[in-house]
C-alpha cells in the first residue's frame, strides 16, 4: 500500500495529471481532496481508469482527480437529453 | 437539509460530489437542464462495470446531434443526502467526443425527481426539503 499524501504534494509530484486516490480525505464540501494514497497516475484519463481499476480492491474509498486546471474553450449548454419514444 | 457545492471557476458550472456503490467518490456537474444522469464511460469502467452489464440503449440529444448510448443500472448512487438504489444512468464516452474536463458526468433531473429542492447561487448551496 502506498503512502498517504496531502494534495499539495500530489499536485507537485504529478502536475497536470489524472490521479487515482485510495481512501481520500475530502474537505467539508466533499468535492475537493485534502489527502489520499496515490494508486495510479497518467496524463491520459482512459489509462488511469482502465489500469487503475485493478488497484482499488484494498481500499474502502476511491476517487479520481485532475491536478491541473481545464480551461474550456467553448460554452457548455444543455445536452444529454433523452429522446422520448 | 442544506448542502454546499462549488462552482467551476471558468464556467460557473455547479460541481457536486456523488458516491457510487458506497465506495467511489466522483465529481459531477449538477445540470437541471438534463433529463437524465450521464456518466463518462471511462469512469464507469473504473467503478467495475463492464459492457455486459448494459441493460439497454437510448437515443440522446447532444451538442453533436442525436446518438444512441448504453444504459446501466448502478447498485447505489448517492449525493446531497439522497440515495437511489438500482439507479439507471446513461453512458457517454467523454474523451472520444472531445469533452475534456475534471468532472465525470452530469447529475440530471431524474436524480432529483420527487424531491423539493432550492439552488442558491449566492450562497452556493442546495437545499432538499422533501
């Protein structure tokens, strides 16, 4: 099992990467991570999801974070509405 | 009960934490303009679900037009004090369709169905009263 790290160290070690974390400790909003045990990391989210899946069994809680900032180049509007038949 | 949420700095979207199968905590967008809850297929695979678990397909309207997508039944899906068992969600490959963001899906109106709720964008809270 890896070592518990705080979010500042995780971001410094894996900048602009997707990081799979075991037993994360969340802030009061339960949205942002304060610390966790890094299980797998990559620039590629798909790689983290597919390879990381096999590394989660020994943990009670799992979360997935991105350590960088996405800057959207377009506005997001309502999508994904199901079409009634 | 009142729950805090955060806003995505660039877009102002409402970010909310959801928990799946009492183990996986993921960041999603609260989208009351979406009829159904949608999850990124890559995240769904991480949760342990496979294509064989698909229970059907539906057509959905996206920014790129109408597409057919798979529907999965999630054993336990919870957020803002609401827990739904056997919750049906539709699945979409965000990466393949050029959606690059740090959230993993959209929490749609179907999750809040039957609830009375109030979203306060001044205080960044959602209050569920029923």
